[in-house]
C-alpha cells in the first residue's frame, strides 16, 4: 500500500519537531492526524522510512476491540432488534395485524431470528397468545445502543473509550466484537532523518565514481548481517534412492559393478554376441532406436566376429544355429542399447581373454532405451537391474538359490518360477513374487543360464556356466512409493516437490 508525498512530508515534519531523542509520536495518533488508517500508515509509510533509517520504530502491544464481519454490517445499518421493531411498527401503523409470515417476507432470515429474540428480551414487543401476532410495547424506549457502540469502536480504532462495560460484554457474547492484541508503534527520530527526502541509491556504480556523484548521493543502508535466501541442496531422485538400495544388496553379496556409461552400443554386442538372430522382431526399428551419425561401429576382434558369424549361420556347441546368411553390416549398426545385457556380453568377453579363468560376480544398474508407446506403465527409456555369476559347476539350483537370497534381502520371500524363452538363455525362468499389498502374484524379473552359443565363442571354458537375472528399477520403485503412473516418477512431468520430500527407501514390500 502506498501513501502520497504530502502525507510522507507531513510525517517527516512532525518527527523533525520532536525536541529530544526520547520524544516520540504515537502511531494511532499520527494516523488520525493524517486522516489515514493505521494499517495504511504502517505498511505504506512507517516501514519504508524505518528501512531508510529516517525513523526508528518501537513496537507496543495493546488490546483493542475488533469488530466482526456481522458487527460491521450492523454498524453500517442498524442492529437486528431495531430492524425487527421498525418492521413491526410499520405494519401496525398501517392498521394491520403483524403476523409472523408478514415479517418473514420483509427481513432476512438471520436478522429475523436474532432481531425477534433481542426485541422480545428487551420487551419492545410482545406476542398475542390468541392470534400469535406481534404487538408493540408503547412504553418501550427504543434506542439502537448496539449499533451506536459498534460505530464508536469503529471510529476509535477499537478503543472502548466512553462505552460501558455491560455493553462491551453484550457485544462479546453476541460475537459482534472481541478483544484482541493490537500492535502500535512509538515513532522516534532516526539516524538518517536528514537523507529521507533524497533519492537513495541501492549500489555504488562505476559512473558514480567517475563523476563524483557518490559524494552527494544518499545510499540505502546495507545490512551486512542479513542472511541470503536459503539455497536448496541436492535431492536424490526417488529412483536413485531405490537404486542405491539395490546396489548395496549386490555389494553385500560380493558382486562387482560393471561400467555402464556407454548408452550407444553396437548391434553386435547388444544382439549378435547374445546369439539373438538378425531377423528377430526386437531388432526392428519399431522396437529399437538406431543412430544415423555415426551409423556404424568399429569391428571388434575379427576372430571373435567370425566365431559369432559361424554359430549364427551353422551352429556349434550342440546347436544347429539359425541357418541364415549373417550380415556384418547389420551387426555394426549403432543403436541406443536396449538392455544392459550388452554390457554383460562385453564383460564376459574380457573375462574370457584372461590367461587363467577366475570366478566372477557382476552387476549393473543403468538406463536402457526402447521404442515403446508411452503410457502409464511404459516409457521409451527406463532402468534395468542385472546380476550374473560365472563359475564352474553351476546349475539351475544355484540360480534359483541366489535369486531367492537376492529377493529375500529386498523383502520378497515368496517366489515362484515360470518357464519362459529368451534368445540367449536356456533354461529361462520368469520370477514372480507374491505382493502382500495387492494380494496377488506379480512378475518381478527374468532369469536364466546363458547359452553355450553365446559364451563359448568368447572363449569361456567348457566347464564354466554363467547364470544371470534381471528386473526393472521402475516397477519396485512405483510399488514402494505408491506411484501409479510411471510418467509421474520419471520424465518431464515429475513433481520436484515430491522428490524433495520423499522418505528414505526401505525395500520391504
């Protein structure tokens, strides 16, 4: 709220007229003298001059009467009892019986109820027992003392001067006014009163220094003790909280994290090295994002490339292969990786190149990309969690046992396995867990034993078996945090406030 220049000048003159440093002005008195409301004086003028150090304010807390919205209505018009009495008098003076239905047509419901009650209590009117008509009491002295008292409080800014205590009790009991704390100010002369009429600069500029203008300019005071606006610290995304829990489980079980920083992958490592045929539907543009620049990747080890070609075309290691003409050009196409198993194939190849095989336990958690139609449960990019174990004499029992242990640490103890098909594992098993909240079995992952056609061309020894399993990061996160739409969890529609306030993840389902 702003005040005009003449009002500010009048206040400054009044402050300048104070004789001693201990002298002060009272803000309610100043407001009445200047003809403005107290709130307007404080918000529009006193706070501004106090910030410039032209004046000094000392708050004083008082109790004052505050009129309710209903009370303001009566102060502007008349009390309901007087309105009721005047209506009855108007009907009676017209020579008619004043019946209740006649009053109801002329007065609002609230005024009717409260006016009737108060007028009867004050004995301004009576009710005829036979006809039920309202009668006037000719001896009554009708005075609108309630409306008068409310106007007095309003005109005196809540000061009850001149009002009897009985009337104040009446106003309070009828909830027309109440006693509430009210803050006023003592106004003292400030240390920079002389600069109040000058335009005050907020900063020292190069032009001021060069022209010498800074010598005559009044600067706004700097508060060097003021703290800046609190800055928001970093907040972990909901997915990252759950990801860290999975990562800790893997590390606790002795797994080594695989490097997954290459989102762009060649079709060779993503598909061909995994014994996935080149005519497989997953390699179609409707399912995979292909790159146009660079369109092709470099050829890996030529000897290994030839072994992969041969196993696709002719088979080997007990397999007949796919019996088609394998294309090196197709294998070299760059894509956005569709699964982190592409990283697993690279790591197993490097493991096979070691002079002496050593058992390994690897895991990865990172982003993958698929050309999906977006809906409440699917995105074009999501996260895959993968674990694998390479060792001698591993069996399907070892796979199921380690999966039981892994999911037990997540709080999922009830598991079922269902046979399924994967191009690069045999046997392959879907993992289902009983969800206590949903009261049903839900698929939580996939698993299997890597095929000989995949690992033998790499050079993995004949007596070594590789077992692996994987699941998404989004599904357990959505279940854990009660998210129904994946687009509310990941993407441009995510609620930043929810990320800042989400609780720490605990993997118990």
